[in-house]
């Protein structure tokens, strides 16, 4: 299939129950085979546009549409098989229990012949570097591997329009290049039109024909800038930087806060630690990483780095008391555990964990509990028994600090990926834990919200909180980490 022609004329979308349009007044004309990098501040409607092009925004009950959006002159919802979308959250795209079946799913729905399906499945898995075998359980894949799986499913469809929403967000540095090159090779071979949303601008800038920057919500403009990459970044550098767009060769301005608390007090230790998860139905846990010894200290930040599948998220969950160790132990010192049962965090009650160790998962949706953003931030303080005045005193400043005030009454599940990430970080901070464990905290952030998140995490560190964070974001590691623990490649968690 060759590339498709995309046209938007005054197009906009507003979620049901919201006053502000996610996208409004959008005029675009994307030629068949064109490669487009779609940029904009967090919450500017990039994911909404991709979902619109994929025909999955829903009907009138889900939201209100304005203007016209077409693929080869047809409404996206009626252009079956022409568009393939990789979602911002790869978990949301895993459908079947086995890797091969999951990649084949879309092809089967398009009535591709069985022999051709399996040729495509193998080609797609090879292209994205997911070398785990067709029979591997999808539940055993790491976040980064699920991202490759979702991309393989789209590439196997061979659509005329490839839509990628943060396709490398959870990938290690080598994986980002591998996946990008796989996408470009498919686009070159098939002539597909390509639209990529990606905050890692430098990864794609030299490989696309065009950059389109969406304006901020409520600005009254649909597009802030549109043109060839070099021209857009040169002519609009200040404007883009102010809007929060990552501009190549413009590093994030950040400096650490001076300590206001004494550093070095040990809160958690791990000795000879092996971590892993037990697959459903299995008798024993699958070891993801072993031989780990470390200490987590007040007012210091520990970064956990390494390739996809090395066990980073599993280690973070074990340190947070959410998984039991497979071997060795994790122990809280008396300073941290005072009043809790025993020294092993995984044996604590949830309320004991609440004020001692706060956790932010790699997938924000895994910890959303309420139907309003403000209520989400209040869950922890209310569970601690705080009154409404004290709860509000904690919630309102966090809403303001992380640019969530205008979304306070919105359902958290309708937020963008970057907004959900800021919300879950804020929710963890609302209980003021002594240890804060973050898994990919800057996932989906624009340059402005990256600075704000990094500054907020660094602020609580400076005030005495111990911070543990998993990240592929080298800029964040360089900015925040006092100690870096690099895990090697291993079995996928």
C-alpha cells in the first residue's frame, strides 16, 4: 500500500464534559508519503489528532467534533486498514496472550491470508528487534518490549498511514535508534505517510520532511509553526522553547537546589538482592536481576539505568515494597520503619507504606483510582485521615505547580500521557513519603514540564526525601542523580 493523503479543515475535538477544546481550528494538508514530526506542548492535542486520524476518538457520546478530517477523502472511521496507530501507552494495545498472536491480530481482522500473516509477523518482529519468539507470553514483556510489540503489530498491517505516539518513550538509547530505523525502513519500502509524535526531537529531526507544531490549548490557533525542520527550529526557536517544545541543541536549563536537610541518613538497604515476578500460573518467580546491593539515603537521588528487560522496573517495585524479593532482602532502617511491622517493606500494610514509600508506576493508568483530577490527589491524604483543610493545603499547590489546575475537575483517564504522568507524581508527593520511587518520571513531558517535574523532585530531595528513579532519560540522570546503578541485560520482568 502506498501513502495516503491527509486533510484537516477547521478540525477540532472536545472531550465530553470539558469546556476547552483539545484541538481547535486545525488546517493541515499532508501529502501521500510525507514524513511529519508532530510537536507541541504537553496537552496541546497531539495524541488527540493521532486518534482522530486513526478513527478511534469515539462518537457523539465521547465528545464533540468540528470541521473536517479525511484520509484520501474519506472519514478516518470509514478508512478501514489505511491507518495504523501505536498508542502512547503500549499496555493499552496488548490484546492477546502470545506475542505472535498479538502481532497477527490486526492482519487477521483485515482478512490477510494465513501464510502471508505469519511472514509479516516474523518480518515485523525482526524489524523492531523483539527477539523473544512468537510463543512468549505478552504478560512477561517489559514496558519497552511492549512498545516494540505494539509497533510490530502496526508494521505488520502495512498501512498507508503510520501514526506513532511517543514510540520510543520507554526504550533504552540503542532501542530508540533501532525502532526509528525500523519505522523509516518500512516507510521507505512501502511509501507510507508517517506522522510521529515524539519529545526526543533530535532523534527524528533529520529524518522527516516536515515539522508541524500545534499551538497550546485555548490559544485560538491550530498550528504554531509548520515547515521544513531546520527552517522551523531556526525561525521559531524562542517561540518554541517558550511553548515547551524540545528544540535540538537547546538543553533543558536546570540547576539543583541546595540541601535544607542533612544528607546521608540510610533509609533502605538491599543486600544480595534478586528481583523478579511470578508469571500467572507459575510456581516460581522469573528472575529479572540479581546480585544487587545498595543503600537508599535521605536527601540523595539514586538512578536505576540499563537496557530494556534488565529488571529496572522490577527492582523499583521491590524497593517500594510492592514485590517480595526473589533472593536476598530489602530492609528498612529504624528511621524509616518506626511504627511499622518489621523491617521488610513488602510485609507492611498499605497504610504503612503510604507515608514511608511513595511510588509512581511506569504506566500512569495503573494507579488512577478516581474520576476527578483533584480527587486523585486527595486519595492519599484522606487515607492518612487528614481533614479537608489539610488535604486541600497539600492538593492545591501541587495542582498549580504541575499545571493541572485547569484540569482539576476532569476525569484522569481522559488526560494526555504527559498530564497523567504529572498527576501520578503529584499524587505520590501528596502523602509526603520519606522515600519516593519513580519509574520513568519524565515520560511524555515537554521541555517546560520536564523542568518543572525535575525541579519538584529535586526540591523534595533537598528537603530530605530519598529519591529512587528508573529512567532512560540521560538528561534527567545527569541533572538529578547522586548515584547511578546500571543494570545489565537480563530476563524481561
